[in-house]
C-alpha cells in the first residue's frame, strides 16, 4: 500500500495511522478492526504498510497477543495526536460552515465601546450563542490596520473611512451636544447656533481619536480657523471631568451622555440648532469577506437592537 509522497519521501496515510492507533489501544487485531470498521486483513496490511513507510517495527506479534515495540509505544502517542488534530480540523470546518459560530474578532473605537458594547454583547449572547465574540478596543488607524491585515474580522467605528477595500455597513447617526460647567452661559440651552464654537474654549481628545478630528471639522465648518485646544484628554471620562472643573467645554455624542455626565453634578448639556453636528457609526468589513452575509445580517440585527438609544437608526441602503 503506497502512501502519498512529499518531496520524494513517502508519507503515512490517515488510514494507516488510524489502524495503528486502534491496535495500540486494543492490543488485539480483531477488536481493533471492529472498532474502526475495517477487516482484519486490511487492518494488518495498513499497519505493515505504516511500518514500511516509517522504517521501524511498531508491533511485536506473537500467536497469543500483540505488543507494542519500544518504537511503537513512542509513535503511538504521535499517531494519536495527529488523529486528534485531524478530528479538530473537521470539527472546525463544520463550525465554519455553520453561520454565527466560531470566533469573530470585533474591533471597536474607544468613543463607542463603553456606550454600545452592552447592546452588542447582549444581542450576541441572546441571538448568536454559538458565536465566540472577541472584542479589541483600539483607535481607528490601528483597527483599520488590523482589518486589512486579517488580525480583525469586523470593526465598529465612525465613518466615512474612505479606505479602498473596506465596505461600510452604516448603523446610525447621532447628534453631538455641548457639555458645559454649571455656570456657563450656554449651559442647558437649546437651539445653540454652531457659530458659538468659533469662540469657545473647546476641550478635545488626544491626537489619534477620530472624535477629536470630527470636533475640529465641526469647528472649521462653524468658521473657526485656529486650533481651539490647550488641554487634551486620553478618554471622554477625563474630558468631562475637565469640563466639570471649569477648564472649558466639550462636545459629546448623545450615546455617551448617560454614562459620562452622571459622574458629576457640576455639568450641564446644551443642544444645537438643527441641523445639529452629527457623526455616523457603522460596521466595516473587508470587501469580499468570506462571512460578508453574516456581517450584513449582524448589522441589520444591530440596527433593531440600537433603536432604544438616542440615535437615528439607518436602513441598510444608507450611503456614507
């Protein structure tokens, strides 16, 4: 029985390894043959062929029983490990064929993660219990690098990205609100005109956060030419504490308000006149992703789950 060859060397077949592993377990040809559904002659032939391929004697055959040779004892462990891995490979292939099973590596930006992940995790737990969701919180540039390199499967972040080879599945739009100290003249007001941003001491996140770039864009649209920032923060929680301490004002997306503004009683929020400055949040995947249909279905399920939040949920056809 000739096994497959690799670079000129004959290799054991899986049938040969199964036959030998069965004999090593049962130490009896008849019992081993019955266990794997082979005839005794075929089993014996497979073990002999394996010995020929490997160039070692695996069994000591007597008229009464079968014993493993010293080499057979060592190689039986290896044979079992190979067969276990093949079994795991088949199980993994079966899992991959089934939708919403196996691992899904989701990247999320820091200005989204604390506010949307409870909804995302609850949805996955309830609707897709076989999905192994693995979450990575990183800034946009790192997430995009992870997506294009294959380290990540799906992203949850602000768009548009404008990156070739990346498909955006828009979820919702949300307004920005102005967060001020208690004694600020705009605190608690509604219908605030955007042009007030030309003169406010606006506190922003550090470089690398897309929310910082969005806030600067809003300021430029309002006619502001200078960089408004003298104090920056690594996260929204710190930013809001700066505002509570009287260092300035900031812009927060509505989804962050409930979490961030309840940390202090020294804050007020004001809303802008329509159309208010907004951001759009989407899922992003590689173009041609093997699981594109699953990601599209997940996006639709997320739109439904996000409706209770203070956002404007988009339909699947919304463009970025």
